[in-house]
């Protein structure tokens, strides 16, 4: 299944990168029983932020949706490294933080980028609970940060 999920990702125009190195004293993903929690991931591609600034200001909603997709790809890279994509039973929760310009209030629209991508990749297993939170600042002036909670089929695997 891992190959087919990664092939499907490629068909969608994405490829799982190496897991981004933590920028502090934490790990990219941590297990608790059958649950795997990813650290918040930024929209990095080849080690560089693809977008910077505030959504509704320097960054459009469409650009922010793409940033949310890239964050999700990076979170899935952490899932793959820790447990393997073939071990994903379902996506349980997505939390997204959106660096928002004054007056911007479409954080859910931005996070649809992550949610829709997970649905495209995992089908019904990608349906999840979600929070979309507007914030004043994110690390490195990123417009979006995404973290996942994943249920594993085999918590030891």
C-alpha cells in the first residue's frame, strides 16, 4: 500500500521529502499507543519556505491553501519515517495555524487545502476532525503550520 499511496501522491504532483529537521528540542513525530502525533510542519520545499508573510496581506488565500498542502506533505513525511504510510489506519485530527493579516477570517478556507489533500490521498480514511486557528506570527514568518494526529493500524509497526 505504501507504494500505491506514494504513487498516488506523485500523480497529485507531490513527493514526500526527507523529514525536515526539527528547529528545536523536539522530534518530528511521537507515538502514544495507536496514535501518532506530528510536530507542526511549515510549508518547506527543499529546505526553504515557499511562502512568507500574512494570509490576507502578503499571501493570498489560494497561496495559503497550497502552503497548507505542503505542510501536510511534510507531516506525512514524518508519519512515513516513524511508522510507514502503509500503517495509517486513519487521519484523526488536523490542526492548522494561519498567520493572519488584520481582518482576515477565512482560516477554515486555508485549511481546506490540507483537508482536501488528505481526502484525495486516503479517501474515507482521510476524513478527520480539524481546528483552524488564526495567529499573529508563526516561525520564520511562515503563513501556515499544520500538525496531524494519525491512528496507526499497528502501533508497534
